[in-house]
C-alpha cells in the first residue's frame, strides 16, 4: 500500500482521476484530505527552526507549521485541481491562502527553502521551487490574476535557469 506520508501528494491526481472515471468516492476522499491540511505555515526566521520536531501534514496541533515545502506545495496545487473538479470555491481559497502565506519564503532569486521556517539561504530544494511554479500556474489558470505569473517568472527565470549548481553546493537537487 501507499505510505501515509505519501498520501497528500495524491490529492491532484486522485481528484482528476475521480472526475475522469466519474468516481465521486475518489473526490470525496481527497476532499477529506484537503480539509485536514493545516493552513498556517512557518515564516522564515533568522534562527533555524525547521527539522526541530517531526511534523505530520494532517495535524492542527503545531503552530506555526514547519513541514516540508515540496510535500505541502505539491498537495496544495492538488487542492487547486480539487477546486476545479468539485466546483467548490473553498478549495481555491485554501490554495490562495497557502500562496499568500508561502510568499514570504520565496527568496529574492525565486528559490524556495526545503522547509517552512528555515532561515534564509540555509538549504533549498528544486522540487519545492517546481511545486511553487505549478501552484502559481494553476492559480493563474483559474483566476487570471497576473501576480501568480510574476512568481512563475521569478522562479523559472532566476532559479531554474541560473540557480542550479552542478558541484553539489547551494542548489544541487
């Protein structure tokens, strides 16, 4: 079976599959996952706060939330898919809130840290940046709001074309 920690990243694909196969149970399942996601994320800090304690994507206990950005952003752009499939605006608003809360974590070069709450330029992760771009593209496609494309441009142009390091230093994966 699928490990529990991997389930949240299935939100988008399972919502789309439910729509394609007319399986309301799939959509209901991912809707229950989306509604269990903690909405608050930790802001960048000068003190390393990420990786202090293990986190669980489905808890409302910890505040602020220091989870892995790749998993969280991947789940959130899946929530945009759920908004499209279900027609429920609450999922769009949830994704928009994550965008707004996450925006302060984007570095000046368009890069994204590995974990929310990390201090600036400690470690970054290309997959988090790609998930940020995907979230922005999906939000733009649904809303037509240009500020989402501004974020895509920053990350795609600066990070993906110039921020990579082949020697294993700053941005290496």
